[in-house]
């Protein structure tokens, strides 16, 4: 035997290969709540432990996130929830914010017609009419099993009794207090450290006004928020500071129950959020384009595979800009955009190894990136298989940075998701197409993509992410990882992510996991590629082929967790 081979054999015998089981995530057949902030995941799991179902746990997690993850968890914002019952019934709940009645198409333009981003970034003109509390009520009324008060209470207690600040929350709060919140005394009063100074890991934070608001929602019901004293506080604050939201805007707000969009990818069914999210339609269009292109045969994260994905993204995001908006206001061709026939015609325009130019593809609408990472997604499953995917947001981190005086909660800055300047669609990524211009009472277009993948009638994956327009591509990567490449949920969530959104005509790719040679090859095809830090925060659940659900927290966020119900009471049967 040659000496080297012998040496290799001896080394192998001395230290047998690591046979530790692969990390698949946190297994649990008694339910899971996977989210970005561990006290909030635990709050949700405590509701599962009291025999609440997945929707009870999702609602509890939402109110808890409003306390422990103030940059995105909210009562002053909105979101989307997809519910799948154990019998396979599918529901999408839309609690997206709406433009106030006094909003106008040009409200964010200055005298020269330029977009004034400072008005949508922060302050009293930035918020849409909040939808979160009505949306959670709608989900609970349809599907919940425990009393409303019981599912709001964990959030109330976290706010009233306080909770330990994590390193991540300390960093995030200190930065928000120093920057966006500094102009708003009620925000500093709510979130500043009592006695002054900076928050540090391990400090206890108590949010008394938020606790009062949540307790009123728990005991008097959601009307306390939309018609009672909380509505008065919002309307008074708006009036005093030049904002538009009135008591009648709040009283008129309704969450909508919609039909999820559905597609297939080989033997899998993909279920996601319909308009006013662009997420589901764009995701399914990209999957349809890619399905016949045999990505797996080109390898995982190789230049030829990434090229095809970029070209699918470019084309689907152009359709997003062209067609998508609030379906209560504009006709959205959902059936056509999600059909296999349409995808075939789109795929036929993709060159084998040459990048297309985005501006050429969308010449008719172009007249002349990165979004912040502050939305949050969580996934829940209960022991009966009821599944919930929820993405919720204030839009930017800490939304408008405005805390409603005396009510302790942050208002969103979601109005910035409308097209701020009608007609202005340009190479830097502004979109001015008619579908998503501002109109009173309209919902602004979203990219939030809470999604489920089902095979043979059983849930295989529950996923979603923050990240503005990158969300849809983060979800695409995870869905392709599981369906096309046969990865486990953990591998698919950990995998390197990439983003292209039609315009600007740039590709961003997470710096780990793709070689310099692959990036050089993509550049030689004509793609403008940049590496960057992390993309998204996709707290997911994957069900292995043997039927075990695994909680897959996204390790890109250290505070995240997959929580299991600790003390499960006797099963009650049914949902
Ligand atoms: O609805 C949307 O698409 C955006 N408002 C989401 C914002 C977001 O994800 C910000 N960052 N992570």
C-alpha cells in the first residue's frame, strides 16, 4: 500500500469521521413557534402549552413581539397571515395598513415635484391606518380556541412586568433613541432608559403605557383601539402634529379575508399571500419560470444556476412594478401572472449565458437597494398540524419613530410603500406605475411573502422573511432549496441568498458561500454583482419525510428561537 494511503487510513482509524447527527433544527410533534425574539416565541409556545391552537399561539406571539421586538413587532402597523387547518382549508388574512382618507397622490412631493423621503421615513405624515389589531382579531375570531383575553395576556404581562433586554435589543434601541426617535418626546419617554444613559444587555425594560394599551385591547377588545380611548389618542396626536389619520379612518378600518395564491413546483404545492402583497404572485411567477430549467443539474449556487435565477427575478419584478397594487382599487392579472403558459413565454426570452438589461425589458415604463431589514416573520405549527405563517411590519425599523402619546406604541411609516411620484419609474429603482399610486383608503403594495409548501396534502415548509423587496427572493431561495435541491429546512435557511429586483439593475449576494470564481463568471455574463452582509431573517418550520416538524430559527439573528410548548396539557382533540 503506498505510504500516503496508509497514513490516511491510520489517521481515519485514529479519529473516526464525525458521525454526529446533522442539525435539522428543533424537533417537536407537540407544536412549535419560531420567531426572531426568544421571549415572544416563548409567549406563543405557552399558549400552545395551554392547548391553544396555532392561531391562538400566532396571535399571542404577535402581541408579545409588539413588546419585545419594537423595531417591527407592532400594534401600530400591519401584516399578513396565512392559515392552513389540519384538513387543508386555506385562508389569507390581510391586515395591511390603508392610506388615510385625506391622503393625496402628491403628498410626498416638494414644490419642485421631487420626492421628499423625509416625509415617508418618519413623523406624523408617514403612517397608514394601522391594521394589526383588527387582523389578529379576525384570525382569532375565525380560528382561535382560547378566549381572546388569554392570547393577548402574555404580551400584556411582558410589557407591564418587563423583560430582560438582549444585546441585540440594547444596540437597536440605543441607536433608534439617538437617531430617529430623538425628535419625538413621547417616543423617548416610552423607550428611553429611566434615569438616562444607554440600555445594556440584561437591563429590565418595562413599557407601562404599552401595557395599558394592551390590557385595554385584552379586556375591552379591539374596539378600544379603533373606537375607544386609544383611537382618541392617535387622532389627537395626529391633529396636534400635522398628521392625517382621523377617528373615522380608524373606525372604518377592516381586515380582509382573502384567498391565498397557489402554484405548483413539480410535486409540491406553494401557497402564499395574494395582493395587496406582491409576494405570492412574484414568487409563483419565478418558480414557474424556473421549473422547466433543470436548476439542480447545474449545481447549487453555481454561476449557470444563479444566472437563471437572476433572469427570473428580473422579469418577475418587472411584472410586479407593472401590474401589482391593491386589488380593491386596481385590476391585478393574478391568474395570468401565475400561469405556467405565461411563464413559458417569459422564460423563452432568457439568454443561456448573457445578462439581459432591465431597462430594455421595461422600456415602456422607465422614464429616466437595499431596503432596511426591519419587518419580522414567524412560523407556528400545533400538534394537530394547523399551520400559520405571519409576516408583520412597521415598514422601516421602528416605523415612523412616533410613539402615540400616553398609549406607548409606535406607528408605522408604511405610506412609503406607495409609489410616491406618479409616472416616475427610473433606473435607481423608484416606481411610479399607476397600480400602486396613493389613493384615499387604498392599501399600499407589499412584498411580504408568508408562504407554505405542501406535498401530498401535508405541510412540508412554513416560511417568510423581512427585507422589503428582497423578501420574495429570500423565500424563493428557501423554497427552491427544499423543492428543487432536496435540502433539509436547516440547509435551505442557512444557504446563501441573492437578490435582483429588476431596477436598479444590480445583483446583491450574501458574501458567504459563493466563490470568487462564480462571481467572476456572473460578471463575465454581464451581471452587476455586489456582495453584502445578510439578507433576510426567515424563521421557518420544515417537516421531515418521517413527519416530524423541525423549528428552523434563522441563525442570522442571534436572539431568534424555536420554542416548544413546555408543559402540554392533555390533548383536547380537533382544532
Ligand atoms: O410591506 C413591505 O413589503 C415592506 N413594508 C416591508 C418592509 C421591510 O421588510 C423592511 N425591512 N426589513
